C-alpha cells in the first residue's frame, strides 16, 4: 500500500552549525539559494506524498511563516516539540496527526524523490518497516548499519571501527504501531532517540534495508553548506530561469553586461551584480544580494540581503542574512582548521562563516576558518582570525 502521509522532523536547532542557526532552525539554512526544507518538501511531493506533517520547535515561526498551510498544493499541518528531547520524541508529537502507515524523514537532509519512492515501494511490497541505507566510506559521523540478506540486523552510532560501509539514510517507512514502540523505548539522559526504537523493533521484527545511491547530502557543520550547494547546483535543483546550461538567473536579477558568470551558479530574485564582477563557479546568491564591481565570488553561498561592496574577494564563504561586507573585503578560502564549540576540525574547506547582520566596514581580511557571530561589527582594516562572538565590536 502506497504511503500518502509524511512526517518531517524539523524541530532542532543544529548547534554544530552555529553561528548560522542563532536566528533560525537548521532546516531553514540555504541549500544553494533555497532553504534545505524546501528541497525536502520537493522530493516528498515528487514522490507522491499527499499530506505533510511537520514537527517544528526551535524558531518554529521561521518555518511556518515561510511555508504556510500548503506547499505545491499539498496540505501542511504543524505539530510542536516544545523541548528538543530526541528524534523519537519529535516523531511522537505527530501521533494525533497521523492515521496508518507513515513515511518519516529528517528536515535537514537532502535526498531525491527516487530514494523516497524506493522506501515506499519496499514497505508496499513487504508490509515491513523499511529504511533507506546509503554507502559511505567514512561512517564515523553517522549511524552505521549491518545488513544481512536485505535485512538490517544492527545499528551502531558513530562507529570507531572502519568495518562498516552502510549508514542509516534517515528515510523511514513505518506502520501505525511505531508510536506504541516509541512509548516502550527507554529514555537515555531524558531523550528518546528514534534509533533506540529501531533497535527495540529489531528484537522482534524484520526491518528491510533499502540500499539507494541517489542524492544524499547532510549539513552537520558550517562548511557542509558549501558541499550542499555544490550538489544542488550540479543537479540543477534550482527554480530560476537558466541563462545557459548551468547558470540560473532570476528574471528580476540585474547582471551587468561586463560581469562574468561561471557555471555552475545561481543568481536569485532581485540580485544585482556589478561590472567586471566574477561570479562562480559553485556560487549561490540568495534573494536581494548585491555584489559590487570588480569583486570575485567563488565556491560561496551568500544568503538573502547580503551586500558585498566593490573589489572584494570571497572564496569558500558562507554568509547569513543581511550581512554587509565593505570595499576590499578578502576571504582567501580554505583549507583550514575550524573550531566548532570545543572541537577543532582539521583541513576543512572553509574561508569564513559570517552570520546574520554582521558588518565589515572595509579593507577587512579573514583568516581561513573564521566564524563571525550575528550582529558583529568589524572595523576598517581589521584581520579576523578564529571566532568572533555575537554582537562583538572588533577594532584594530
């Protein structure tokens, strides 16, 4: 039986993506020039889902105000997880909005419609819980799965051994009994993890592994948004009209005749690109972004209302919304060692992350791997190295 209802888990903050998630939840961060969650909904609608149930929580208004009651003609209902107590707890909040089998997926991970259809088909043919599994060389960041004869027989969270090759793809097909199974799952440190419920189900039920090889992109850390953008652009998952085969320019954008656009790139609505600017490759400009004359933007995501003044160079850069970068701003690009919380990640491809409403007044240089918090003020001529906290004023 085809599953017509999907529950999308979109309540989490995404703390490892700070400072970008200071003002919005992780699923609303940009995948190229549209929110990640919009791509998730696209895949579900294209796979034939007829009802969307979205679990919201952190900054829930950012989701609800953006999407409203429908998406591409498919009704959306919202349920709230007031405290983020795990993925199983999040799914449990949708209990009264679901009747019968349900497809469940994360709202912060990009997959294609074919992956969803494969999981749905497995459930329709077997009547058994079905989970997408994806092959990865490095499984240490994910939940690795052991598969025998098409069945999942074990799940190991973030394994330290390199013997695994498959990970949990985060797309599930469950029957209506999943909520009772969550109720029976033991909490750990007050949280209910969906993977713990799956381990409980493994004791008495077959769980089908659906191996897929389509698009599967996860944004866990700030530099992952650059990978997400590359995947989206490579697959043409943008909505603007094309200038050529891999350059998409919205009809309302203004691109100077002397500007150079290198594929792949997307220029969103109401953008303005000045003379002799070079945009691309692998660049996504969100709504109302301005790039001044003689600037070079490469391998970069500039979110809505960002302004880049003339003669600036941005490589491997991610900005939040309403960021202002003055004349001669320079971000040289990665690789770099990046500190996220107390952990340092070596050799990451990241120039800088510059969060919402940060301002650089001009002639500001960024050491690769820098993170700038929301509302930070960077005075003329400063060099940014490391982390700048929210609201800080940095002077020479």
